[in-house]
C-alpha cells in the first residue's frame, strides 16, 4: 500500500475545514491523504501515530501564545487551543518515532513550538519594517523572495539558492525550537523555512500546495515527503 499521510484540519462549530489542495498534492506525490478531525481524545493520538506514515500540518489560524509562554498581544488573530494541542501532540509523537513531518504556514509554526520555539504574534506590530507577507496577488502567484541555506534538505529539494514564493501570513517563527535550523529566510530576515538535522522534518512558511501545479520545485517537496514516509513504512 502507498504511504498514509495524515492531514490536519481546522474546525468551526459544525464543520471541519481544509482546502482541497493539500490532499491533491499528496495524492499526486504518490501518497494516500487521510484527513484528521481535531480531537481531544488522547487515546486516538497514539493510534494515529501508529497508523500513519507521515504527518502534514496545514495552514490555519494563529497559535495560542500561552503555548510559548506569552500573553496575547494586540494583533493576535483567532486561536483554537484544541487544534493547537492536537497538532502539537501529534508532532511530538512523530518526532519520537522518527516519522516524517511536513509543516506548511501555520504548520511550520506548530512544528517550531513543538520543539520549544516561539512565534511573532503579529509581524505588523512586532516587526513593522518587515515585507508585505499578506500578498494581494492571487494565491497561486509568487510575491517575495527567499534565500535558501546551502547544504540543507530544502536546498537539495528546491535545487536553487533563491526563489520567489507566495505569502499569506502575519505570524512568523521568532526563536527556533531545539534541534531546528532556519533554512530559508526572506530579505527582511523573516524565517521562511525550518528543518531538523536528521530525517524528514521540514516546515515552510509559504504555501507549496498552491504552487506545485506550476512550479516543479514545489512539487518536489511533496514527492520527497511521501517518499520519506514510504521508507519509514518499509522499515516498520
Ligand atoms: Mn512570507
């Protein structure tokens, strides 16, 4: 069987929400996408960790600053502590079992906090000289440039040291979590990519699921993620 990739979702009162592009990207990359409804039932966390070969942490609302020891600042958007807890706990369990994790936008921030890092709650107020990270162009268009660290997993996949990406965020990684390194940075210094030294633990601040159709280098991120999940599956 192909690798099973869990995809996290947002939730409203009665609905789960997730854009269709994450699942399509995983499918195209050779994986089986499995949507994970937010739950507080910790018995399920272990089941998911055993069942799944990879975890895709998706975009969404802001992270609760209490998770990294801060009071809420002005400019903080809506938060969902239940979703935060679910995703952080899954992320930590996947770290222990060395299963691949790919974090996109909010997902990269979840990854950072799971490893003990912190987040800018609102770039506009905390880094007022930063670039426009909420692009007004259509979502499948690139807007700002990032520089990618040499000899990183991300550099090997993108096969270029600088490229333009899309951008829809007002929060960003501040202090890096333990064992994570910044591997892509925007020209204003905002961290746009993080990874762990070993295995496939990668986060990007942009949205490759909206770019892969027109940008081969972005498709390679999903392909490598699913391949890494496939290797774990064979080993276990
Ligand atoms: Mn950006």
